[in-house]
């Protein structure tokens, strides 16, 4: 890797790689000193050791596959960083289908892991992003799958600290002494310190694998905007009473149109799984309650033909992803942006995300939708919302902005994004992930400054020279 050269000499050899990348969100391009692409944990350790011992200032920006689309892609939060591209670490190191875990490196994609599990009694918690996106990268940034928040999937992490030391936190497999998967351990657990963190570089994770259900069905219901609050309250009750499995999803009419599957209504996806008898019985109950409520315009499920949904890329993707199959995800991306995963950042339409948490309550969701309408009135930019129920109390409210890739459209889209941060934060709807241009909002959005100072104190002890670059959560 470094061949024993001084870091400054080694860095000089990277000059040809300093050009920055395009990003689909058209965020401000950051200057970059170069790109390092290690292929092993030992090489990552070498990089960090050399950087920590260098006389010059080095700030390493670690990334997995770089497909953090809509939030900055491969861009760092600051200028003059040195990209540490971990996509070359792409091994599934170990797999235990009985205990339900896999050890994966940052370059392992959800498509790769899903294919490895095909036909087995286990599956992964798939996100709606590309099959080519990183399982580990999305998890440590607290992404959301169709079954639960991805942070719940990561039960152990292998971390290289700023001085090159390697440690494992949470639960880790031990061939000599097998133990149940239990991420909390004894005493204070450092596991959570390395999510949305620049305290170390994560080089592997233990991913919890889910039991594959014996049967699965998706109930689909559509409703009009004027019935939003009432419909949401019905869906919340179903969630609270255990009638829903996985993340209940609702696409508003704008989001449906943005993703190429619009039907002009709010479209709800309710996953029901388990044994065949349970699925049949629960489907019957949900369909009966939905029809008796009088709130829903159309009611169907995945065993029935709904001509309105023929070729609907959203409906097809959701059904596959609930079953742990991301193979249709890239069809959705192509319909949305006009490009495949390899070319999204370089060409096609622009894309931004804003990701607040909202109470799972009809009145709160209605208020959020009115805030989107206010942003449109002020900027002329349509924002689409996908409602993802993380549980019966909290909604992951994914706001997407699609725009044409020119300077004027990008300016208006980012103006709309700025207003989303302002309006939603003032309403108490705080984002759980930040984009690269809003990383400085973290102090104002954090509930307690003493806690932020505590984390910064840990950073100062572990990384006094700031070898690992300040990121969106520094």
C-alpha cells in the first residue's frame, strides 16, 4: 500500500486522482487531495497509522460504495479531505444461516448478499435503494429498510481507530465459544458510538439475517388527500395492534409520480407474512376493516389483479423488497432518474432527500403535507413524500425532490431543501440523517449540548489530530 514511504511522498503519487466526482444532488463540489482505495483491513490500518504520524495535516473521508444518493453521494462534508474508498473490501467473511448472521465488509452490496441467501431460510432487510448500494454503509448511517431501521441489523462492528488499532464492538462470532447474537454485552456498550460517526473507520459488520416467512402478501390501499388524517389513524391502529409486518409504506401522489408509479392517489402498502394460515386470516381481517371504513378508494392484495397497478414500478419493487429481493430496485431508479446505478451521479435527473421523523398520527402527517405545500408555494418545487412506519409511534418521512440538471433548477431545488430544514425543524420534525450541505445543523438539532460536548470530547481523545475528517455528524 504505502511501501514504507513517508506519507507525504505517498500522497504525491495520488495527484492524478484529485478530480472530484459529480453528485446527483448537485451539492457544492468539495476539493479533494486524492483517493485511496485499500483492499484489506491491514491496508486501512496502514493508511491510518501513516496519517496519524504524518507531519502534514491529513483528513480522511471514509466511504463504502459512495451511493449516498440525494444526500451528497461521495462528497465529503468539508474541503481538502482525502477520500478513503472502502469499496475494495467486498468479502462476505462468514455466514451462519442457523444463528442468523453474516459478517460483511463495506463493499458488500445488498444485491450481493441477497443473492447469496436466495433459496435459504434467511433473508436481509432490503432498502428501496439500488441493489448496488452498501449494506454496511447504509446501516451505519441509520438507513431504513422495508423491515426495520437498518441500524437494528448491525449487531457488531469491526473498527479501525485513528491510530490504526483494530477493535470489535457489540457481538462478534467466536468459533471456539459460540454464543447467541446479543449486541449489548456487559457494561457500557461502545457500539452506538460508531453509527453516524467519525470516531473510527468501520471495516466489517455482523449483520442480523431475518427468518424468511413461509408466506407473504402485500395489501394495497389507495385514498384521496382529503382523507389523509383519517386513513393514517386507521393504519396506525393496525400497526399498534400487530396487524402489520415490516415497514408500512404510503407514497403520496407526488412521490408516486416522481418514482414513475403514480396513480394520482396516496398508495399504501401493508405487508402481511407468517404461515399461510396466518397470512390468509390477517388479509381477510385487513380487507374487511378497510372496506368497512369507507376511507379507501381501491383495495387489493398481491394475489389479486389490479389493472391500475400493472407495470407500476413502485408496487412491484415494494412487493419484492418485502421478500428480501432488491432485484427490482434498479428498475425504479431507472424510471425515476433515467440512469442506472453506475451513471446516476454523472447524468440524468437531479435528486435530493430530506429525512425527518414524524409522529405516527394523522394530524402530524397532515401538518407535514401542508408544510410541503408551503414549500411549493414559496419555491415552485414539488416535493414528494413517502411515509415509512418504523413502528406504531414513529414515521420516517422521506421527502424527495427530483429536478432537471441545470443551474436554475438546481438552485430552486436547494432553496426548497433549505426551507424544508427550516420549516420541519421549527415544527419539531427533526431529520435523522443529514446531507453534506447541512452538516452544521447538528448542534442546533441536538436535544442537549452537553451530550454533543461529550461526543466531541471522545473525538478529541481518540483522534486529537482529526485524522478522520469531520463528517456530517462531527
